[in-house]
């Protein structure tokens, strides 16, 4: 008798699941399994591994390729301490740049770093970090939301711009620009110690920063000169979203996880393209039966040069490409399942934070 695979994600099939070569954007897809031992994979369109890197920090958060042909990698530094962020699965702590053959060109450590870190066009690094909310702001939050704030410290996000030599040149602190009377700190069932739970920093063409606060169900643009918000977008259209990015047409593409929707009776995910000039949703992807597509956390979306969109359903390690009309033309499921490092009693998973498609020309330039 053939034994039955007991891991649901494997039982449904892994690796390449679908491919329409006439309509898919040709190239290579990059991803780093969250339980992958520091591995970063580059696969070709048929799902075969074309290249891989083994990073010195495991587990990692994610990696992506830079315009000058290197791998930028956000990793996790082991830490045993009483710091709030130390035992969080989304803690980072290190960002590095590596060559095609894995040579580390530089690395930066920052103990508050989590989720995201990017290279800016000026060559500096921008890190998403977690800091303690000052007592005066915490007192205001406790007054406005007594059932949603802890008795002890509370934490929120800040940004740090550094040279790759470690010099800090700019900082921005969310608690200096959020309104404790307006910005509800979280849904009642979230970890009461955390206010914002940022998951993204993205540089726009004018140098302003696009960010995402999951626990506020809000994405926002931060003016680099003043530090003020110049645009905000949130519930009910967003619900605990991830990975907003700016598009060439000035619009914003975002993965709307939909974990706790205020406009629907059950959760479901979708990808939205938003015009920030009008707040209009100009394009969306969701399943015809919307509950068929749901990633409660992680995840990303990338607009491809041919107009298609690559979607990373991160919770389940599924990447798929859809046309502007919403038809699937490529699908792949991460086959690398493992328990979190050092936690063999935890369930095995194949989760991926983000995935990216690169053209053959981009990859050829790296080698």
C-alpha cells in the first residue's frame, strides 16, 4: 500500500504546477524559504534550480537582486536576551550584499532591524527597525485605548539610513508622526506590546519612503524632507497588508492579506493596484471564489514588464503569475519544507516572505 503524505502542502503537489510559455513573462524567479537554512534559490521557468546561494545567516528573511548585479540579503542574527524583539520570528539583525558566487562584499548589523532593509539609490542602506514608544506617547495611547495597550513597555517602528560602513545619516520614528487619538494601536487580539508592526520600506522615485504598518492596516508615504505623511491608505480596503511597491505609472501595488477584514464576514487575500492621486483601486486580483486565495501573513506582488503580475502567496510557499485579466499562466510551489532552525518540534513549512522574477538579461549581467 502506498503511504499517504501527511503534510498537506506536499500532498497537493510541489514544484512547477502550471506554465503557459506563450503568455508568461520569461525569466528566473528568486526566493528564500524561511526555514531554508540560509538558502536562496533562483529557478528557471520549468522550476529547475539555475543557481543558489548559501548565506551565512539562517534563517533568513528574504533576498533580492540589486540593479548592479548583486544579491541583497536580510538575515537573522541569533539572540538570547530579554529584548522584546529577540524571540520574534520576524526579527532580522543583519543585512548584507553578496556576489553571484556568494562572496560577502559588506554586512551591517543592527539589533532592532526586522522584516526589511533596502539599498537606496544613493548607495546607503535603509533599515526597518523596532523601538520603544516614549512614555508620554504611551500615556496618550493608554488613555485613548485602555483595552489595547499593555501595562509595561510598548514598541513601534522606526527607520534608520546608514552607510554600508555603519554611519547613521537619517532616522525617522513612527511615534513622532502617528496620532495616538486616531491611530488605533492594534486589533484587540494582537500582541499588546506592539503598536504598528511595519513590514516594508520602499524608496519612491522622488526619494520619499513607502511603508506598511500591518497592525494599523495602513500603507503610507513618508516625506524624506519633513518626515510627515503625504499619503495614507487603509481600512476597510486594506486588512493587515504586506509589501507595497511603487509602479512606473505612479500607482501602488500591494498584497492585501485580508486577515481581519472589516468589510467582509470571512478573510480572503487579494492584490490591489491603487492610484494615490485619487485613492481609486484601478486593478485587482482575487479568486472568483475569494476564499480560495488566502495568505494570512507574509506575501508580495510584483508587476512584470509584460503587464502580468507575479504573486507570492507566502504562507504556503506558492508563487503564481497572472495576466491583467486575472488568468494564471505560471504556478510553482516551494518544495523545500522544514521546521524552523533549532525547533524540531514545530510543524514543517515551506513559507516564503517574498519572491521576485528577473529577466534572462538581468541574470546574464550578474555572471
